[in-house]
């Protein structure tokens, strides 16, 4: 189940929406103004890992 970010083209509100299927996206509307004039934004994803500050990449010596 992907989490998508959307921006309303009418009021500028940005929000995230968990999409279960194609029919969910068809019914989607702005949470602020109710408009269906939405744009799906490019989003990044997070990866779990160490919080030690290391990038996890080995540097050849």
C-alpha cells in the first residue's frame, strides 16, 4: 500500500494519502477545500538504519 503526497491545484494544500487501490485514488479530494483538482507529487522514501551518522558506504583505501 503506497503512501503518496498530493498538492491541491486550487488552494495549495499538501497532504499524504495511503492508497489501497485505484478506486481510492479516483475518490480522492483535497482535505482542506474538497477540490478534486490534485497533483501527485514526487516523493522520497525513508530507509531504516543506524543513527550513528554513518552513510553505510565503504570507502576504498
